[in-house]
């Protein structure tokens, strides 16, 4: 999938005032107007067993196409799907409710990131709030390209809502180029590929992206994804639970440290 390509044909657009946006669209300047775009699917945080079952189904299907050995370990939900500090996203077709994509996001509020089983993060990431995207899987059809972009936007928005400072990912070749194209920076010197224990020991490149500088970086680079992520409101990407989850996790941490 070309993450620097934005698919807009076939959708209806209208201009809305940014001051009318709900909290799920963060940090939008009040004087700016943005477009609104409807998608042929929804993206939400998994909240029940039925949704998680769908997420596991599309996750296994996607991995089975590319990494069958890892897919064999993903036929059921993983312990990480239930852990505090983790959420699973599910994209579902509006036509029939079938799953078309999924992603798991894990923050480092309760434990180290999964990729830290295989790599020691550099000092410039020490003491920072981090969120790692794992178990990305999308349908193997044309809509899968747009689903992947929408899931990335949901990942970004979840980080903003949860006050995360850095997005961190581990990507195998050639998928690492997609994140480099998004202006993620290498975590290891020279972009070295490191075998990842949580990904079948397949070598991955680890990259990171700073949330606070994201808009300025994308805008300065005239990145084509800037409009999709920042200047377009997608009501079908619904992270209304994210703020509540963040608050409940903060309360959990305060009680645990009391």
C-alpha cells in the first residue's frame, strides 16, 4: 500500500466549521475549516468479545497471506489484547459488518513495549510516553489500502487523545518504507533490522514519530497524508471511548502507586 496516496474518489465532501468538531478530533485550530469524508467502513475500539473475535479473524487472515508461521499463533486472542494500556481497533464494513482491518495499540504506561523484548530503546526515548502499533491486518482487496490509512489515522488520534509523545513501530521489509515515507525516524543506528521476538524473530526496522512536532513536520514537507489525517474529519473513525479509557488507566495507576 502506498501510504503517500490518498484515495478520495467516490466519497462525498462538505466543509464544516472546526469549532463544531467533537473532542475526538483533537487540536484543530478554531479558525480553520476542514472537509468531512465518509468511509465505507467504521473504525472503533473493540469493546466486547464479539468485536474482538472479528479482529482476531481478520488479523489471522492477513498474517496467513504474508507470514503463515506467525499466523499459526494468531488463531485466537492474545493475552496482550486484554492488558491494561492496550486497545484493539476494529474496522468493519458498513455493507455487511464483516471485519476489514484491525490494529493493536500498546502504550508503556503499565509495561514496556512489546518491541523492547528485542531492543533497548535509545536515551532520547527514555522517560517518554510511547505507543506501539502491532498486529496490523487488513482485507486483501482494494478497500484494504484505504483501511490501512484509516487505521493509521486512528492510531495517531488515539495517541493525541491519550497524551502520548511518541508513536513507535517495528516494521519488516518492505513495509518499513511506508513509515519512512511518513517521516518516522530510525530508532537504531542506520535503520538496522533487528529480529523481533513478538513477531516470529523476523528482522524488523524500528522507527518513531514525535506527536508534538507531527503537524509542523508533515506541513513543511507538504506530505499528501497531511490533509487526510489533519484537515479531514472522518466521523466513521470513532474513538469516543479513548478519553474515558485514558482517564480510567490514569486512575488505575494512581491507585497502584498509592
